[in-house]
C-alpha cells in the first residue's frame, strides 16, 4: 500500500462505500418554517438542497412554456419588476463561452466605472458565486440575509390559489435567479449580466421584458433531451431570449457540426425518431460513400436549417436589430491580453466588447434597424472590433478578467494543474488543443532548464447523461501516463464534504459505476487494459497523481486504499495534471487548490 500524509491506509471497501451512500445528515441544519426566520449561510444552502430541490422535481412536470409566467408571478410576490427601473440588463445565451463572455462584459464595464451585478451557473465551489457584485461573490452573510428575506416573502404570499396555479416554492435554480435580482435591485447596481441556465426560450432567466442587449455565443450539442438534437433546434431555443426592439449580437455560427456517435458498452445518446432512422441508414450505407454523401446533403436540405438562419428568423419575428460580432483579428490580438486563455476566447472577447459598446451608447449603428425578411445570413451587419474600440479601460477589463475553472492554470511546486470545465464534444476538443499547447510550452521550458522528467496525468469525470467516449477520444492523444477517474465527490468522509456540493442524485451505485464506465472506455480508446485507475473521491485521485507532493491535497480517511505508485512515475521531477469533463468535478478541485478563492 502507498503511504500518504503520514499513515498507511488499509482496505475496508464495504464501509467506505457505505459512507458514500449515506448522504448528508441534515439534523444539524434543522430550520423552522417560520416566516422571517434568520438563517446562517449553511442553513440557507441546506434549505436549497432540501425543499427547493423537491420543488425542482415538481417543476419538471410543468409545461415548459409556463416557466416564464411562473417566474413573473414569483417576481410580483417579491415586489420586483420584469423591467427593473434604473437597471440595464445584458442577457447571454449559447452553448459554449456564455460564462466567459459574461465575465468579460462584467470586467470591461466595471473598469469603466459601472457598478455591476452578474448571475451565472453552476457555481464552482460555493453557491454564492452565482451572484456577484463588482466581480466578487456576495458574502456569506449577504447570501444568508437575502435568502431569508426572499424565502420569507414567498412563504408569506403563498395562498391556495398560487399553490394550484404555480405549485410551491421556486426550484433551486429559479430561486437563485430571484435572489440575484432581489440583491441587484437592493444594492442599486447599474448593469446586471445574466447567463442563461438551459436553452433560453423556457429558461428561468427569460422573464426580462426589455434587456439592453442580448448575446448568443457559439452553438453546439448539449442538453439534447431538452433542446433537440440538431443545431437548428438548439438555435431556436437559444434565440428565445430575444425581445422586441432589443439589439441582438451573435457570433458566426457553423452550419452543421459533425455528430460522431461513439458506441461502446451499450452507449447511445440519440434522441428523436428521425435521428434513430438516420443513424440506422448511416450504418448500413457505410460501404457506399457517394450515396452517403448525397443522403447527408438531402438530410440537411429537407430536415435542417442553418442555425444562423434560425437566429435571423427569430430576430425578425421578435422585431430585433441583429448583428454578428467577428472574432478579434490577428492584428488586434497583438494589442490585447486576455485574462482567460484559449484561442476561442478571442471570439468571446469580441462579442463582449460589442455588447459593452451598446451599453455605453458607443455602438456603431445607433439607429438599431429592426431585422426584416429581406435580410439574409450574408447581409446581417458585421461588427469588427477596431483599435478605437479598445480604450484603456476595455483593455484592462479584458486583461484582468478572471473566470475560475475555465482554461485555468495553477502552478504549485513541481506540479502544474490545468483546469477546464469543458463538458461537450466541441469544448473538450478546444480543451485538448489548449492543454497540448500550454503543457508542451511548459515542458519545453523545463527541458531547456534541465529540470528532469515531466509526466502528465488526466483526472476526469462526466455527468450521468453524457457519452464519455465522445469526450475522451479528444484527450487520448495528449500523452497521459495514466488517466484517473472519480465521481464529483470531494471526499469519502462526511465531515469533509461541502454542503454547497451536496448531490441528492449521487447514489452509491452511480458513484461506483460512472468512473468504472469511463475507465473501460478510456482503455478501449488507447488500446491498453491498465492505462487508467478509478477512485471513490477527488481527494484520493489527486493524492495519487501528485504523489503526496502538494500539501493542500491530503487524504484524511483512514479507510482509504490507494494503489502503489510505479517507480517510473516517482522519477518525474514535474507533474502536469489536466482536470476536465465536468464543472462539477473542476469546482471541488478548485476548492481544494484555492481554499480561500472566495474570500
């Protein structure tokens, strides 16, 4: 057995998994349902994970089209408006880069002297990160106080009529959205930036009547069971945030991203009947490439639209001015330093700059002509970021922007952590490209300094509704000595688990099966049976790959069993660790490596 933290662990698998399956004991968080009761931060978060999670289950049975109506009803009961006075709203949808774009907007506007509010999801480490004022998460006291007031007001205004029409309390996500607006109005922020949670048309943030500007980031395949399994269907939902007269800025969208189904261990991720028929035809026609190509063209022509065409159609229907923000040019990139790394961020930064110009009344087309049916994809006005657009405050905002857990690099003694919450096939592809570029650069520098041997390890997890094969294929060529798989559980000890990461759906079986499935998929991809390991929690996985070199990574569970580390791994003088696959994994890792990140 391998010794970590001054003790040698012994096997006791049954008790270890029993701990995993127990769930949180909420006895310490007992709270009276008394209107106006003041709660602590832990009490408030515990309530989010109990009664408000049950509200989430109730909300799933509701017609999605009713969600916006329901949210407006809750707003009225809280004394809030869907067109908040003296508060400008930036609303951002899309698949990839929503959070980064919001973060760029917030940083730019804050450096121009505005008081900013920002709502994003999910959180990395603590739920209060979802609500930020002037770039910082609200304090625990502010969160607890706001939660208590919102919860009390909704309880006081609950009647038999409201129960029959909209059910009980708002679901977890919607409750935090309401809290954010309540906080922003109370704190008198100038501009509030809202990231869409899921889709757009039926999202809990889509109650605003007149945002100042809406943005749509790059589209990709995600949440297929809710949004549809083609890009045009997904585009329809994302464009659902458009409002009459509100300027819309999107990025250039790809016509049809390739859909590669990885079939292994009985995994499929198809949704519609048409897609099943298509997959069957694709399978039987593989010996006839010409016929396949013709069939694919026919499929696109008859059954799908260009996603940009869908966005344009919705802009015409909603009577919105529409623009396309082009990525920062190579020439402009020489003058810009971004606080978030990765080539795709030059597109997100350009979108943010253009939205902020509209907020600051510096837009290039002040007339904001409403989109008409005569407009085509090619004739949508293009917005090109010039040197004149990049004043000192904008440049500083882009440079100092920090967005945790997205293409983030943390350097400790003899260890470099690369963290990216990528969880779709397209974003994982970008992640792999970013990691190879950054890790290779670091490795070359270490070799020039004769710093010895460098070894790479992968720490990975996906949520239960994703196909690990479609993601892991992009990481298989990154040169990892070993891939390590773990559930998004920080520790097997109850005392070390964070209430902010309490997951009622993480059963003992899922905790065990998901990492094992990922491990088998990885072994199949790389063609080796012993190229991966599984662990019951994040701390044990990190402790193994870092070989007890990082003082922040300590396994306290006396029942933990950690495999021996091969001698060739111990010979490494520097370790590179990529953590990716899910924000639910990256968040706890970030909390371990940066325990004071929100202070």
